[in-house]
């Protein structure tokens, strides 16, 4: 007989999941009924509620790995269906949250692009396209030209955005030392 299903000192049998006495409902002082107890073919007992989570992942006894009888598994059909529906709802909710985050990121990107005037914006977009095509040198030339010609005397918010983009492109190009090139001008 398995240690987990041996009688406790008080002569009670333990649940193979929670190790609580099988004569009481889990977490309660109420006596367990026949419907509250599940038994594997080898005789290991578990509270019906305790085994609910286990049945979602395995159809065998947690103590001896013997498969549960079909009658036992049929008692959990509704619970398994409910859990699958709940998981599908959770997955759908997460997908909706992710879609909202992407939408928010797109809005923020549009706001960031509004920092630049139309001419600079078209140059930045061109540099981003070149970087996506791994033409880093050409992308960096465009961005440094913007810095030298447009922002040489002033450093508005748009300049910081361009510097960050320059750093990311240098990093992607493997020029790690230039990823954060100091501006001392």
C-alpha cells in the first residue's frame, strides 16, 4: 500500500493530492460523501475537488500512474469543459490587450513622427527603411546629415529622437562603441 493512502494515526485515509483526511471535505469540517471521493483502480483516494486540477493535465493517478476508470473521468467532463472555455476566454482577453498595446504604440509612433517637419520626417522614414534593409551606412549618413544641417545650432526634442535612432542603427550594425556616440559640439 502506498504511503499516501495508508491510514493516518487517527485511522483516517489521506487524499493523494492535499494529504488531508479523506473522511472530510477539503478545507472543511463537513464529512465527505461518496461523491466527494475519487478512487483509482489501485485504491488510492483523492477528494473530488482536489483531483479536478490534476485531471486537466493527466488521466492517471498521481500516486501510482494507473489510469482512472472511464466512470471517474466522466465525472470531470463538465469541469474540463469549463476550464477549457475559461482558458480560451483568457487567451482571447490577452490577445485583445496585446492588440490595444500595439495600437497605442502605433499612435505613439505617429506622435513621435509629428515632432519633425515634413522634410525631416521623410528623411527619417527613408533612414528607417534603409536600416530595415540592413543598409546601415546609408541610413546613418542621412541621420547625421539631418543632425549637421537641421539641428546644428539647436537641440530640440526631434534631435534626441534622431540620436536614439542613430544609436539603434549603430548597434544593429555591430558598431557597439558607436551606439552611444557622445555629442560634444
